[in-house]
C-alpha cells in the first residue's frame, strides 16, 4: 500500500510534462474518529486512467485511485498509516523556526 514517489515530480516540485498537478486541500472529518476534523494538503494528477497523488506533509509516499474520490479515500488511509507511529522510518516535511 505504501509506495515511494517515482519520478512523477522533479526535485523542485514540478510535475512531468505529461501530467497536470493540482494542489488541493483534502478536508475530511473522517481522518480522526472523534468529532474533530483536519485539512490535509495534497497534490494530484491524472495519468491515463488513474488518479495519482501524495500528501504534502509526506511527499515520498504516493497512492492512486480509479476516481478522484477513490484517490481521496486512499490518501486518508495513507495519512492514517503514516501518522500512526507503527511504521518505522517515515519521512515527513516539517517546519523549523530559527530566530537570530
């Protein structure tokens, strides 16, 4: 289920010419089991007959779906897997504040 990103995006984040990438927010109340909700930012594009995408916080892990809704469901599952703490060596993008 977890698949490292494969040459779909260049180092600078640009997507290969045959794909159109769209940055969106995945707004879902079902990420958490309680009443709280969160918004996940993700990138997605259509490549032939499948929708591909990854979460901006976890750009090394990509998933796919037959429809855009299927992709969103898979992105939610991917988020749950990556943030569960049960998988070793998960790479995540974060922010670092430096004061002078």
